[in-house]
C-alpha cells in the first residue's frame, strides 16, 4: 500500500519573537493510501492546525508535507488551490452549506471550481446526492434541511469530485448520537467504497477508535500513534 | 470557476437579497434615467435642428455680414449710449456694420459664387386683402428663397431654383386661418402692400428758409411721408410647417420686387444700398467652405449652412452636457451605494467565501464573483432607469411637442443603440465600484473565515 500523506518534522509557530506561540512542534507521521486516520486531541492541542497544513489550507513554518507524492509545502498558492480543488474533500463541524442555494447547487460548487461542466457535472451531482439519500431534495434549499441532512449534503459535496483524501473536522460534533452514527457509517462507507483516504479530526474517542489509525496530539506534539486491532469495528 | 457559472452564482445570491439589490440598483436607476433622458433629448434636438436647417437653408448657401454678429464692435442689446457710425445700421435695437454695394460686387466676383442676394428689410405700413375690404393688417415681408421648396396648402410654386414672378406673392396658411378664408379661395386674389417712405427730416434752417420764401407746400411735402401701394397676386398659400421658420409667419415676394421696393423705401436715406446681411449661394459643385474663405479674405464675415448646424449643435451639446452632468453626479452617489452594499455582502458571507476558497477557488475568481454581482446591480439599475425614462418620455412627448409648438416632431428620441451602450457602461462602472469589496473578499483567509468559535 502506497503512502498517501507523509508529514515530516513539521512545526508551526504563530507570532514573532517573545510573543510567539508554537502550535505544532516536530510532527512526523505517515498515512497509508485508503486508510482512515483520526487526529485526536483536546481543543487547543494543535489538531486543527495539523489538519489545515495536511490539506494545504495552511503552510508549516518548518518541515515538509508530501501528499500523493506532491510536496505541497513548496507549492505556489495557485497550485495549492488547484490541488485542493482536484484532490481534497472537506467536511466541517458546522456543515458550512450555502443555505440559500439548492442542494443541487451546493454539491455542484466543487465541480464548478474544478471546471467540470455539462452533462458530467449533472450526472456526478445527482449520483452524489443519491449516495447520501438526498435525491428527493435536489431542488430544495439547504436552509430547509435538518442538521443531519445538512451534514449529508456536506458529505455529498465532499465526495462529488471523487477526492483522494476527505478531511472531516469534528463531523458529528453538532449532531445527536443517532444522526451522528449515520454520518459515521456514510464516511467509513465511502472510505472503503471509493478508496479515499479519510482523515477525521475529533476529540470523540469512540469515533477515533473506529479508524484504522489514531494520532494523539497534545500541546502541538504527537504523544502516541495507535492502530486499530483487527476485527474490531 | 467559469465565467458563466460565476455569473449565475452572482445572480442567485442577489436574488436572495431582493430588497437590498433593488434599493441599490434604484440609486443607479436615477443616474440611468437622467442620462437616458439627456441622450434622448440630445438626439431629438439634433434631429429637429437638422430638419430645421434642411428645410430652411440651402446647404450651398452662405450667410454673410460685414463683421461677426457677436463682435464687440457691433454693440449688442437695446438702449445705452453708443458711438455713432456712418457705416452702421440700427435694427431691432442693435447696431450693425453694414455691407455696401461694393462689398456685394466683391462677393459676386468670387469664382464659385452662383448668386448674391442682399437681405432687404421691407416694412410695409400695412397690408390689405382683396377678400377683406376695409381692414388693414401688419405683416412681415421677406424675399422668396428659391433654394428651399416649401409645402403648399393651395396654388403652385415654381420648381426648385426658380423665383416667383415679380407681381406674385406667397402667403402662409396661418394668415388664411386668421382671416377665416379657405386657402384655395385666397389663391389668385390680390394683396396690397402700403409702403411708407420716411422722408429725410429737414433741418430747422431748411424749414426756416422755406418759410421765409413762403413755400409752405414744400414744407408739407418734406414732412409728409411718401407712400406707395403695391398690389400683388397670391400665387400660392404655403402649408403650415413646424420646421420652416418663415413659411408660417411672413409674406414672400420675388427678389426683383424686393430690390425695387427696397430702392423706393431707402432712396435718399442713409440706408440706401446698405444691407445688414446677404445670402450667397455657391455653385452646385463648389464647396461652400472654400467660398467662405474667399469671402473672409475680403474682410467680411461668412457662415455656411454647416457652420450654422455646428452652432446649433454646440448649444444642444452644451445643454445635453448639463443634464448629463446631473446624471453623472447621481451615478457617483450610486457608486458609493454599491461599494457599501457589497462590503456588507462580503461581511455577511465571510463563511461562504471561506468555504469556496477552502474548496480551491482562486482569489481572483472570488473577486470576479463579487464584481459580477455588482455588474448585475448595474444592469438592473440601468434597465430600470432606461425603461422609466422611455415610458415617461412616451407619455410627455406629445405634451412637450405641443408646448414647444414643433408639431409632429419629438423632442425626446429614444434610440436603442446609445441606450444599450449606456447600460453596458453602467455595468462597467458598477463592476469598478464592486472592485474594492471584491478585493476584500478575494483576500480573505479561509482558515479565519471558517473558524467556528
């Protein structure tokens, strides 16, 4: 199995000199292709910063990030934008769906950004909505959806462009247990079916335990990397 | 993101804030309305002026005076103390330097000049009509211009370029209406002009010497104006026209008759063979502009039909510019409206912008999205303003035409192309205004924008 993400000695420092704050310090680990990884830590531990750097939203102060054999820490801004558009899907705790747009247009957004149009776009959007069981709400505005439906819509938006990696930042944090369970099933399902690598940022130990690999972070450092025991899922 | 997709997304997000979009675009609509009106009024005025010139002035004709009309030496305005000049004529409260016979002959000798027609002032004491016995009227008498063919209500006019007969006269339809007689009944009847020649005022010494010699009849003769009745046959009644100046307000006689009557009226006076102005006609294949240069070389001032058109167009352009200026002011105000609205829009949609950037949308594409929103506002405002102007124009046009008494001519003329151009220009202006907030959107940091806490 190939290496999807290689994080080598990255550090992130905010501010300058006396007022500087170290968010990440010499973080190194590797995520195999198609794996599911949980980045676990309390709030303020640096787990979100790590995700931002791994997904190309932020740059590390030091170290290198190689994703799918591309060193994104040395890319130009334009290349990183295009890299995210082509290879990354995002799911957020607060959903971030466009409330005034229809479900269709919410899901179409990444394809518009990636310059995929015409019949291909339409077919992909409808397929993605069907996969999250929102095919009866194609022309409904996102504002009219429930919390669980909004997160399913966000998942459809994340998978529509068949990304190599899906980053999920506390995907069940704003949902009740039953709805959260459904979202987890969908995420792990796509991880297996599409072969997309799944990176989940969470402080929920139960969710983390369902991932193949757990990266524990405290005060910007990796404290432990654990692997799921076979058969327990 | 493709341009088409950006345009659609921009349009949709505007539809989600209908009231705000409408209000912002109304500010542009005010500017668009004023500018559309100024374009329409300018087009209308130019078209009307063009018609006026075409139906009153032969393109080959050149109007000449001794000096420029608004020259400081030709003191304008009534009243006041003016220096007496031998070669100047008083007319309508203004003093003009005059053209004399020598000047006229100089112009006649220029190559390319077809004919020179001095402007005669024939003031009839009164006119009387054969049809209405015993009544006296006053009316202006002018020379018939054979280079412009007027419409006739009754009777016939000679073909273009030919004068009417010496004993013939053309009267306007409005006179017939005033008299209450049908135009066709007037044709063939006689109009009599009563001319009255003001004698040179005899000096006191002259009167004294005549008194001493007992020649009282001579004194009376010197003091009584000499009069003459000129009967003329009505050849035609010219139709009312909203574009022809004189066709509706004066009696026309032939140039020969005018010369003869002028001779009678001015002989022995200071005004004899002196003319305020003259009309020169250039030969058909000669450019009036070259004739104009030749005339000006001979120390006279000349104005071609083109100059006249330019003069009128200058005035129209100036007035149009003033109206357009107000429109531009309104537009400048609306530009700040757009900037303000779009800034609020960017603030409101911080997360949406962050999301789009996280999903890999380029900063300049984000900027384009917001600029297109501004362009939509410009388009909406432009269309509303133009439609409003067009609608109101259609309503008030007949009323405007009637108070300006220009008949069927329209003072507001709406043409599609300049209005479409205006709307496109407004979209560009709106896009430029939207640039500042759009740049703010483009520079937004997605991590900051997506922070939930």
